[in-house]
C-alpha cells in the first residue's frame, strides 16, 4: 500500500536517493544533502507550528510503500510565494506594431519581468521513482495536496499555481537559458537553478528589466517558451484535468509554463466529501478509487474505495483504515482520483 505523509528527518537518505534519480530542472529536489536536510528541518517545523495564515511556509511530503517502508516519491506545497525574497517570472505579452503607409500590421510578443512580493500558494517538487509511476503513484502524490489545503484553508492562499519544469536536456542544458540567462548571469543553468534555492539576491542584481522580444531569440529558444520537459507532460495533463490553465507566465531560467487555478475550482476539491467513518467493511467494496485523507494531526493520505451510506457515513476497507490510522468515528475527506469524461 502506498501512503503519503509529512517528511521527517530520518527520510534524509531516501530523499537524497530520489534527488539522484531526478533529472536537471527539478529545483525543489536539489542534489545537495545539506540543502535537502535544511529543507526537511524547515518543513518539520512548519508542520508542527500550524500557521494561522500563509507566510511562505514550506510543507514537504513523502510517499511510502508500507510493506517495505521504502520512500518512493515526494511533493510539496509552499503556502505563499514572494515575501522578503520576491517571486520572479516572465509574463508573455504582446504589442501592436502598425504602419499605415506600408500597410503592415504585426503583433509582437515579448517577455516582461514580473516581481511578486505577495503571491499565491504554489505546489511543486513532484517526483516519483520510475518503478512506481505506472501504479497511480504520481496522481496520488499530486492530488492529495488539494484535499490537504481544502481542510486547512487559512494556511493557504485562494489561488494555487504550479511552475512546471521547462525543456532541459540530460546534461542540464536549457535552450532558453543559453539564449537569455547565460548572457546576464555568466554561469550554466544547473548552477543558477541551484543558487536560486538558497538566495535569490543575485536574480534581482543581474536579471534584465527591459522587455525581451521573442522574435529576436534563436529559434530553438523561441520553441521551448511555455513548453514542459518530456517527463513533466503527464503532470501537466493531470493538472489540466483538475482545472489548471496556462496563465501566460514562464520561468525565468528555463521558460517552463506556469499554470493556475483557484483552490475552490480544483476538480477534486469540488467533488470531495467530508464524512465520518461509520464502519470498517468486512468485504471488498466495489466503489471507484478515491484519494482519501485523514483529518488527524498525524496526516496520512492514500488511494482506496469508499462507500457512502444513506445516512452520510462511509465504509472503508481494513487496509485503508490501517494506512490512514483511522477507526469508526474518525473523519476523512475523499474525492474521485480520476475525472469522468463528462467532468473533463
């Protein structure tokens, strides 16, 4: 059984292993054990404090295979982007160039720097071991976060964004970075991406403020603006199914797209139900699989069948109850793991 829970310090070695599996461009999973430990410690502190309003808290979760106790995936939530360290992105804008004398009229696209000090909630850091990607692990690792936020609304912003990894090859080369960033930062893409995790001051000091006209960039750089890494395409499709849409913003380093959706409009949140476990079923349930979270202090999430009873209570299977550490009388929230065709 796969469960999701908050990261703890003894997960460090497993997180380092996951980082070694990840390709370049996954900023939130750096190949640096000290930095990973620092992020784990920050996350543990934030889970313990339970903030009353979003102030940029980082929450890291891991996926554990219960039979082996192996950590096979991770994802995270940042309660609010911006603040003391601003959030940077390029917005794709257009202007009209027109000459009546020559009878020429053109729309010119350009990138304008956006510097945000009070931004939305951001989800990110999704990575699942290749062995488990075809077992629905990636969908669980992504979708549980929306139910988690729905139960703790005061800790998060109403709008949720996701910055998706852009086009970067196996050697860490980004066509967009080579065309733009390298000229201003004088370093390769992996180095800049790594530095941005711990200190963003160099971005403020070196990034160009003037608009960047897309037509003036090399063709290979133009072609990757707003495009995702091939390994990120399933994550993009999943978010689109949940209601996320491209908001014309791209990452300043690799030009990967940003998608956004109000939390209340996320498909699984709209379809989720909060109920009390009435009974642990003594027989297999025939219901569709749902993402299920407990509402206990020791948070857990998993995928399983839930049967809604006429009185509003629910039945769950023994393995689900064990995974979530719930018993009759405890509350859960659950939503269908996949949208139906009529909901897409």
